[in-house]
């Protein structure tokens, strides 16, 4: 009976940690659009699959965000620069 209880607790811990890992990866979404107009407009352009967006520290205008069916959310401010993905 003790062995069965230990195996159940081990299986529960594995499932919980796996669920937490999936939930964490779902909340860490990389920006899929960037502002190609660094002069202050909002010319949202898709981020190429082999690139990532880096925003400088100058919060003068919108830099990158996540485009969904309802518009652009999770907006970061600064000047956008495309870099190669690591």
C-alpha cells in the first residue's frame, strides 16, 4: 500500500510540473509584429520567422507587439531592430 501511495504521489508531481511548464511556455509569447517606422508611426510589419525584435530603451513610440484578431497587444515601446534568432 505504501508503494502504491508513493507511485501515485510521484505521478501527480510529474503531471503537475509538466502542466506548469506548458502553462509557462504559453504565457511567454514572442512578439509577432514590429513597428518598421522608427519615426513614430505605427507601420506594423510581421516579424520574419528567422528573426527576433529588439527594442531600444528610448520609449518614444511603439516598437513591437503581438497581433491577434482584436488588434496589437503586449506593446513594447522604443525603436525596433531585427536581429537573428539565437
